[in-house]
C-alpha cells in the first residue's frame, strides 16, 4: 500500500485545532529559497470553507472571490512541491531505495495524475491528457481507476525524465487553473480540488522521507539541505500532564476539512491517565540502549523482537557509530546525536519496548487527542509523529466513500498502528488534532517518535 495517514471526504472538524497553531485562510505562500531549513509546519488550516463549500473569509483576510481563493491555493500547494524537489538532481529524482519509498519524480507525477484523473477528466470535457500512458505509470493503488505499474518497480521508470514531468505538471496546472476560472459547476469542483491539495501535501512529506532514506544509503552522506536544523522544541522533561479521564468526544466534529478516517466523531471512555508533556529524547533512548534494551527479549512483542533479530536493529533508524560517537543521517546530512533532541525514526515495536522498559505505556490515540485538545502536550505538532498503542481501525459507523476515491483509505484499516500529531516534514496547514496517520509497526523511515503515558494507581 501507499504509506499515508489519510482518508478522503470533505467534512467538518472540531475547533480545538486553534490549540495547535493559528488558523488561516490565506494559506502559506511557497518559500522561494530552497536552501532554507524545511519548516513546513508554521500554520494551521490553509483551506477554510463556509457552509456552502466555498472559501471562507478569515478575520484578517479579504478573499471575496472563491475562484480566486482556490486558484491561489492550488498554485501555492503545487509550488511547494516544486520547492521541495528543487534541491534534487535528475538522478536523485529517479532513485527508489526500497519498495515502501517512491522516487521524487514519481511523487511529482502521481499528484499531477490525481488532478488529471479525478478532476480534469470529469469536469473538463475538452481536456487533452499530456500523455495517455502516464495513467498506467502514475496511478498508485486506485484499482477502479485502471491498471498501474508495480509499486516496487517505480525506480525503473527512467522515462519520462524529470524535465518531462515538469512539463506534465505545467500542462495540468494550466488546465486546472483554467477550469477553476471558467467552470459553471464550481460547487461540484471545489471538493475535488480540496482533496487533491491535501493529497499533494501528503506526498510533499513523503518526498522528504523517501529521499532521506535514499541518501542514508549513500556512503558520501549527501545533504538534502546543508543548512537544515532540527526545529526548536520543548526541553526534555519526565513530568506528566494533568490526567485525562471520563467521557470525551473525539474525531472531527465542526467546520473545516478532514479525511474520512477522522469521522464520525464519537464518545470514548478514558480511565485516568497522564501523558508526558514532552517527547522521549535521544538521551533517554541512549539510556535504553546502554541498559541492553535491544538485547532484552522480555521488553519486546514477539514480532518486534523477531524484527530486531532479522534486521539487526541496535539503535534507531539512520543512527550509526563513527569513532565511538553516535551520529545520524538527517536532511542536513550526517549530524552528531544531540541528547536533548527528540528521538526520531523508531518503529512501533521500538516505541512499545521503550515504554515497557520505562515502566510506562504508549498512549492510545483517544488519550492523545483529548490531551492535545486540552493544550496539555508540548511539541504535539511539527517535530515527530508520535506512535500510539491504537490499532488502525474504522471509527464506529465509518463508511468508505463510493467509487475510486473510496479506495483512498478504508481498505487499509488492518494490521497497522496509528500515529498522531505531525512532523517537521508535514506541510503548513496539514496538521490537526484529529488527524490519524498510520503505518505498519516495523516502519521507521518516517519522522516518527513517541511520548509516554502512565495510569494513576
């Protein structure tokens, strides 16, 4: 499956998202300096909709024309993809370092195919595809949309080249912009534009995680951005927040966009539990390692310890020792491990073993959401995704959408675990308190970390 954390339908969202960061309707404009550190989690809610599905006016924004709003939102998100790809050479863009990752060129083309397939073919009768063969190459897992190239072999697609993908993107961009400006069916168009933009933001994050994995296998330790730095976060602390308990409502329940896996909102009953205010740090993880954490079977789930033995895990992903010093591959190249920074690139199995070693637990996704919505968690967003102990499953009453877009999310609700929050690679406006990311428990090439929970006696 395509690694995502996602779903589809345009539906309301609860308003505690203001606790994450400021909400805005004028969206974050793309950054022109590609060498700047990647800090894409600076704002919340680049798309705000009114009850009729049009663009809503934020208090400080004056976009009276919904067509103008959506045209500029489209240009902004599409520009951010190109900004992220700009530091990469044509050779960088074709590499596929493992079946779970995709080439940068493929990401750029796939999100373009999404608009072509689900928007232009439906709403623009006179549209002429850039190349009819691209539908086979750049479909991902939408079986109802037609046959597709094998995922594990995307790195073999050397043609079209990166320059031709750029031309493909420009071709579709012109057509979408013209459609937004001219369609008589604007109300029906908006939901597809909106889901397409959020879908592209998901691939913007994957673009960075996937190229980092590829660079980690290069003995020259190339840097995606030599000036990149970890985002500033709260100081490490073992302190726990105030307990959460009782009946709470979770899931999207209000105005705004969300994916269908965040719905329907429903009540949950929580036993009294305290979540750590801060994320687990590298320093704490070094203590776990020094205490034989990776060599103690009793700390691990059976499948987890099997992964330790089969894959030779002895430290988080991308960590290695050079001359007795721990270093890690980052977007800025090879860097020394800073004990104060949050640990990153750990799997669910590792997070679960660490929690057991610490005598605590991973929070459930409901516990995490309630605590985050109350403002009790530091660094809930914009640093690392945080593993929960919750299996990825449908909420009570969930129904997948009909048609090909219904394949986006529901059919993956098995054998995966939920992560909450967002990471340093998550684009601006793409984080919210009810967002459900999900990966297989062995995955650790994502920007994934953890915080701990403890139950009151």
